[in-house]
């Protein structure tokens, strides 16, 4: 019985670590676009947060002053935009 009692918490801990380390944590942000760097494919919001855009986004459609809500994942230390909505 000792083996099972000591083994269950260890198994639970190992499963938790495996689950949380293997999943990307998605997040979201909203604000006004303060700047667009079309060459670097980045946007900076009025709150100071900077996000990297993939080549799929139409960077030419993004303008300073536009209100946006975006979803992003942290990939390799960069906040990569996965979805972006512009409010007019």
C-alpha cells in the first residue's frame, strides 16, 4: 500500500508538468495601434505591447489609430498574432 500511496502524487505531478509544458498558452490584448512596422511585420499598441505578424496578415490594411482586438501565442520569446479584429 505504501508504494501506491507514494506513487499517486508523483504520477499526478508528472502528468501535470507534461500537460502544462507541452501546451502553448494563448492570450489576447486590445487597444489602439500606435505604430506599424511593415518591414519587420510588427505592430505596437498604445499600451506598449509589440506583436509579430505572420506573412498571412495584410499589413497594408493596418493603420495607426485603428482599434484592434488580437489573440497571440508566445513562440520563441515573440508574441505572434494568431487572430486580429479591427473595429471601425
